[in-house]
C-alpha cells in the first residue's frame, strides 16, 4: 500500500526536521570529525541489523555506486554545506536545497526511462514554493549560491544514485555500506579543510550518538524504504516537510510564533502533498511497489 511508504517518508522528514535543535549542541564541534564519528557509529549499527537477514554483499559495480553515494550524498554534501554557510545565510541554503522535490520529480523518472508525471511535477512545484516561504531568504554572495546549488545536487544524488541498488541490496545494506564508505573519505578530506579533530565532550557525544543512531540509522532506512516503495519522484515530494518539521520543532523549543509567510508556506506544502497523494492513489504502479516492498523489509 502506498500509504505505508508515504509514512516512512513522513517519519524521515520529521526526524530530519527535529534534528536541527539537536545539531545546535554540536555547532562548535569540528564538523567533518563529527560526521565521521556519526557515520562510523551508524555503520556499526546498520551492519548489525543487516547480519540478521540473508547474507548479500554488493558486487564490484554496486560497491562503486555505493562509494558515489557516500562521496556525494554524504561527504560532498557536508563539505559544500560547510563552505556555503560561510558565504550565505542558512535560510538561503535551505531555500535552494528545498528545490530537491522538483529536481527528483524530474530526474527520477528520466533515470527509470519513463516520462515525468505532469501532475507530480505540479505538486512538486507547489511544495517547493511552500518550503521557500517557510525557509525564507537572506544575505549571500556568488560563492555561497554556487555552493548551495552543489548541496542541492548532492541531496538529489543521495536518492538517485541509491535507487537502482535498493531492489537487490535493500535499504539497510545500502545505508550500511554508504555510511561505512563515507568514514574513510571524510578522514582523507580532513587535511584539505584544515580542521583539527578533538574528542567530544559529554554533551557533544550524546548529540553525535543521537545523530548517528536516530538521524542516520532510522532516517536513512526509512527514507530508502520509502524510495523503494514509491519511487524517487514520488518520495522526493515529501522532502518539503523537512523545513516544516524544523519550523514546528524550533517554534515549540524556542516558544516563538511563526509569521504569516511561514504559515502560508506550511499550507502550500500541505496542498502540494495532497495533490501528490492523489497522484499516488491514481497511479497503477503501487502493485509493483508492493512486490518490491515485500522484498525490502526493514530489519
């Protein structure tokens, strides 16, 4: 049933949106070092989960694609994000990365050698507009915009590159191998950035553990399960919920009431998701998605 996979996507976005408040506690911790620790912890947990199921190792070609997922969707994403934050306000980056639902609605079908669905493209455009209102805009320079577009491309690559691997390897193994491969790439990148690693304090260690076990393990597996069941294009529309969930979380934590523009953005995102849901319910593909989903249980 498509609703099951939609629920996985919604849960992923809720976790991602809610994680921004946790990320505040490690804002002063070396970013790439923190990501390496986070992915190492996640990889250990994911491989432990994968060991409970059927033994299935990636081929050399699949391993190369998994390395691309790690290099782009995980490592380059964080490196470009770090650079972009030095040249643009976070709202600018969030708004540009918020275009990812429209990008996935276009590129997902093309990768699968089928035409993009006009209604789904329309729904993606609506949620992108809503997400832009929620995120807002701010100061930036040319380097910041270029880096933000790079972050957008890496965000799309995280799903597009992994999608062909899901039918055989499943979401747990794809998550396990990509996070494991990201660790050595991050460590090799450290000298190029001038970052100085250090041990985290107790609060930082707790935040990194949350990001590794919840944000990475749970969110990655849920997201890839949703992608396997719905397809990249339909799952991508739900990414507009990330800034909405972040807005709700920060409003509750900071006790700040969102302005009219942000409320309008939330309503637009909701309208776009309703339109996308109609597209999912009318699509004859869910039967195939169900067959694929039964091969990809969350373990």
